[in-house]
């Protein structure tokens, strides 16, 4: 019997390696699908990568899954670099939701939310300067409670005011993959959200695309959170 030559052995080895890679990718795809399905929040690619075999191309796996679900009633969507299953946009009107789940924002809250989204990082004083009126603490509290707005840091200016920004939940709720998907000037005009008699020099600012602190921001510390009333003072619950 003739022994297989080197070329045939290489071919067989490559075929076996290809089968192994295909099985690994298939298993990784199943794991990624299960992780996203089971999570109430968008799942990061780093989280998925920690739970599958090393060397698997996670971005490629997620793109394939996204394509597989593209024409189904549930779509796989990317939200701020993470992944989540969501009802297909053209079917969302058929999903019944309890009216109690919908919390309508006041006009003031919507204005403040829009300013934060487009101007972040922004301070309360800067919001008031843009709106031309004072912003009540209650308005900011509502946006915080909704999970759409968060404290980013503290500005390196006198008084060290707190800076505000939007959250991943904000993107998720409004169906945005990232902040660059916020509507621009022409889109806002087309939707009738801007008057046709706006100033000639009016423009829509480009929001900050990164969660990283800017050069004039310091990180929020535990003492800052205590001062803002988010955490109880250290030792408040300890026995004397």
C-alpha cells in the first residue's frame, strides 16, 4: 500500500483543522446567542470573549448572528459597542405594553435631556445658560431615575461643578447604536422638530463619542457621591 505523500497529508491536516475551527465557531455562536438572550442588559463583546474558546473572532461571530436575525421578528442590535435582542422596528407597534410602564417626560425634562445628549459633558449651569432658564433639581432627578442621564465627573473650574452625560440605557431606549446616530440638523427639520425660521448660523453640536473623561474633568470619587446624596456618608451605618 502506498504511503500518502506530504501534499496529501498537509491537505488532510488542513481539512481537520478547518473542521475544528468550524466547530469552535459554531459553539461560540451558540454561547454568544445564549448570553445575549439571557441578559436584561446589552452584553459586551469582552464579556462574551471571556466565555468562549480563545482565538475565536467575536466581532465576526456577532456580525453573523446579526445577519441571521436581520429578517426575523427579533433583531440582534448593537448598542454602544454591546449587543442585545430587540423587537424588529417594523413590528414594535404590535407589542402591547402596560400604560403604567410609560412615563412621559415634561417639556423641561425633554429639553434638558436633549441638551445633555448633544452637549455632553455639560454642567447644570451650562444647561441653564443654553435654555435661558433655571433647571430644577426635580427635572434632573427624573432623568437620573430613568437611567438615561448620569454624573460623568467634575469640571476643573472654580466650584468643581459636576458634569452630566447620557447612558447606554439612553441609547438603548431610543434605538441608537451610538451617539453619532443622533439626528442632525436636516433630520430635525424634516421631522418638524425645528422651526423653519431658525437663525442662519444655527448648528447642531457633535456630541462627545467617548465615555472617557476629557482633559478638564476629574473622576467622581466616593466623597463626591456622598456630597451629591447618592451614597450615605462613610460610617453612617456603623455602631459607635
